C-alpha cells in the first residue's frame, strides 16, 4: 500500500546519488520534504500505460503530502529499529517529516435524500446482470440471470446503520453478534461487539442496536 508513496523517495534518492540507508541523514530527509511539497499534482493518463500519470500543474494538497510522508515515516522508523540509520532515531524522523497543516472541516452527514440515492445506486449495482454467459449460451442456464457483481447492499446497510468502519464490518463474526442482548430497561435490543484488533484505535467497543431496530432485523 505504501509503494506509490515510497516511489517518490526512492526515485529522488537515486537522482541524488544516495544508494545506502546509512547515507540518509536529517538533512537528507529535510531536503526530500521540500522536494515532496514542491511536486505538482498528477492525474492518470487516459489511454496510457498502466500507472502512467501526467502533471496538472496545480500544487498537491496537504492531505496527499501527508499521506506520502506517513508512508516514509513508517519505513524510516522500521529502518531505525533495525539499526540501519546511524544518524537518525524515531524522534528526529518524526520531527523532520511532520505533517503539513490542513483544514479540518466538520463532517457532512448524508441527508435522507442522499441516503436514498446511495441505496438506489447500490441496489442497481447488485441488480446488474450479464447479457449472455457461456453457460447461458449453451442452454444450461436461463439467460439474463448471472449477476455482474457481488451484492453489496447488505454490507452497505450494515455500515450506514451501525456507523462501523469498513474494516470493522468485514472483520465482524457471528459470535460477535448478540441479537438477544438487553438494554438498560431490560428490553431486547441486540448489540455488536467490535474486537480491539479490528479497530483503528485498538480499543474494543460495543454497538448498541437499540438505535437502529432495522439493523437488528437485517442481521
């Protein structure tokens, strides 16, 4: 996942004549950070080779720069733990490759109309079928019934009604689902137990299904 971000660094170090990790110093990282911030934004080349990108001439966003820096910090900290960066440690690496400040807008929640539009698109996605498959052409199957995609409507509803992250939902197991759990008033409401290993913060939590009875019926 980090290969695209780290490609900027390996290409730059090659041009700078840096071929060994022992040559990577605080000054080298600082110079690369300046280079990274000066790179223009890019876009995929239509009709070009896979991975080919062309410059748009516009500056890259702080979010994109921070994504690349995050990948490099991870790689550099790993090399430091392996004693392959004699002049650097975690504190120096994190200090040089500090995040670029960026605005933090308030989250925009889907309106009722927006949620309806999303679900309609998901249902249309699931309903798409192949015009004719080999088995259908041979007469072994009825034409027009082979789905083009895996159905995603159920997982979309689970994400919308529970507020879970995608990774948390995909890691959920049936033993983590208790549809008979009771709320503080003794009413059956159900709950989902999110395991700590699957969360971004590594802290387990419980999703109370009393706020979404539809989700309990779906499960």
